[in-house]
């Protein structure tokens, strides 16, 4: 490939089978090995990750997004999509679409005895509020006008007074 073709490939192409992975484990429920694919790419409004969820485990906590939509493509294995209080079976080849909003809290659970490989694609809308119904937490993230990123995980409560820190 030419230098220009190599530069374009570096910006536009990722291979989820060779991407460097990180394992996130929190026994006894969560164990996934995955890679975020979009960082360093030319993507500005899309995120993507590949995750392999261990048998009998979950990929992430039950949650919902207020801004971002997600799509899950089951590459290999089978499991369950916990969504809106229901349990839906998933198998290789299935594509699940999760719009933003409180109607679709969701979580992927590997209910099988083999690894479950899932490609996740999301819009990267900001600011974003993500709620975690099982724990009563929320995550707020985005960027301030100065471009400074913020990310806060907390539980609803009194928080700060409106006038706190103001002159």
C-alpha cells in the first residue's frame, strides 16, 4: 500500500479480531473481555466495541441512555437481552436495536456455557445521561464550552445547593 493508503486505513479500518483487549471482571456477575474500536479513527458520531462475555456472566450493568442509541450484533454464541423488564433470547446473527429513552433499559447476559461475542455500535451523542435502574445511579458526561470533558457517576439525592461556589 502507498503511504496515503496506509494513513487512510489507519483512520478508517479496525479489525475486531486483532484489536488490543481489556478484561473487566467483577465477580460474581460480570466478566467481559473487549476492545473499543472507534478511538483514533475518523469517526466523530459513532462508537463501536467488541466484547466477549464469559459463560454465565454479564457484560455491563442494566442501564438506559437518554441521548445515545445502541445496536448489538451477536457475532458468536447465544445469550439473553434483558430489556424493559423482559428476557429476550439472542443467538449468532441477531441484531438488537436499542433507542434512547426510559422505555428500553437493557443488559446482555451470557446464559449459555460458551463465550458470547457481541459487536456494539452506538451514536456518541453528548451530553449524555445514563441511568442504572438496579443501583439507582446515573452517569452524566459531555464537554463544557471550553472543551473540557466531564464525567460524573452518582446517585440521585440532595447534591449541591444551586448557589454553592457562586460569588
